[in-house]
C-alpha cells in the first residue's frame, strides 16, 4: 500500500516537491522540528518528499524520523557513500579543526551532491536543520529560476560585519551584495548536473586546499558567481537582528539556538514544531544541560571566525584564480 493513501495518484495532478535535509545523529532532533514545521505548513493539495541524506544516523533516529510521515509528506533516506568525491571532502575536513572552524564536518558538503545523486529530479530544495517553516515550502519550489542555476538569499550576517564583507570581496572575489547564505537553496538540478558542480567543487578543494571561513558556502558563491537568483527575506529570515514579519522560513543562523537558550527570538516556534516529534524529550534535556562554558565556547567560535575573516581579507588577490565560475 502506498504511503500516499489518498485514493488517487498524486503525481498525476502536481509534481512532488523534493526537500533535502543533510544530517548526522547530532542533528536529527533539530531536523525533526524543521520537518514537522514543513508538514504543518504544507498545502494539503500538494505532495512533498523529504529526503534525508546522512552518514552516521542511529537506527532509533531513523525510526523516529520515518514515523513522522504524513498523508502528503513522505520521508526517504539516503546514506552517503565513501566515493572519491567524499574521500576528498573528508580528508579536507579532517585538516580544518582549528578554532573558528565551524565547517570541519563533511555533512556540510552533502548538499553539493544532490544534483548528482538524484537524477530523477530536475528541481529541488535544500534546507538547513536549524530552520523552521512558517509558510508552505511549495511556494518556494514554484519560484521561477529563469536562467539562473540556484536561488538563495544574500547573507544578512555578512553585511553587518565589516570583516566578513572584506573577506568575501578580497579573498573570494565575490561582491558582498551578491554573496548568499547556503542554508536555504532552490536548485535547478539539471543545470547543476550540466555544470558538474560536485566535480568543480572537489577540483577546487584538491587544487587549492584553501583555508576558508564558510567552506561549502564559499565554494557555492565562487563557483556559481553571477548565476544565483536572490530570494527575498521571507525565505531565509534570520529573526535575531531583523524583522520576521511575513517570513515563511526562519533560520537560526550564526545566532543563539532555541535548543540551548531561553531568550531566542521566535524560539517558541521551534518548540511548537518540536513538540510533534519523537525528539521533544531529548531537546528539553539538551537545553537543561547546556552550560555557561558551552555558551562561552560558542561565542568564542564566532569571534574566532571574524578574526579569521579579517586575516584572510588582507590578501592581495582572491584565493581562486579567475575563471572558476562557469
Ligand atoms: Mn544554518
């Protein structure tokens, strides 16, 4: 029996909306809240498929995520294989363990594989696990990409930090007003396949072995420079520091996480979404056991990241030669 037990073939009426999430067991509980909020705000007339790309995910977590399935939102799993691309990424990540390295985990790069691993889709969405839907993600899917390869929002965290602005312009050669956040992506998967995106990214990693501030995101901006459509604030609204009126997707990016802190803007929406999942108790316990030292460490990581951006921004020409963008 189909999980789409609606008495008709849903695929005949509308296209399924594929939404990709990339996790390890550490992120399963946050992703569950994101998925639950997606379900709550889905259009009952449409069908969605959440595809969870993972490497290490405990059986119990897979089971709990799988049980979230609803009439119009399917859940699917894809285990990442250690192919050549992954080996390059894992090796690269293993070297980046210094302070200020948020991105030393291969899981951040899984989104770069979507086009290659899922040839059955021509268009798809990627969302970070630290997001919450407050609108129908199907509306994001419907946005016309025109000639562009992906759509993403210009990173609001960059504009406010002069070190970040100088870093993206000097070290990456990307204008700050064009530099996007990679936490929410609408992708033309056909075009990404044509560009051989994953090959391009791993070629850059191999050739330069560059120490960057936000690796997967920096590579995305460098490779797709000039080919990105800019989404409005509503599709990647970062409520700490900007208005969340009319927002359809909230992103707790580089800010206090609602699963650690009490006073987080829109944090109650995260908890509301978490309540409907099998992870609520785990999340509550995590919040209760979060220590002042851990909070200090998180703050120091952000400061180290800014310091690193400042150092890298002093270089005379961009890290990657011109001609990388396709
Ligand atoms: Mn994020």
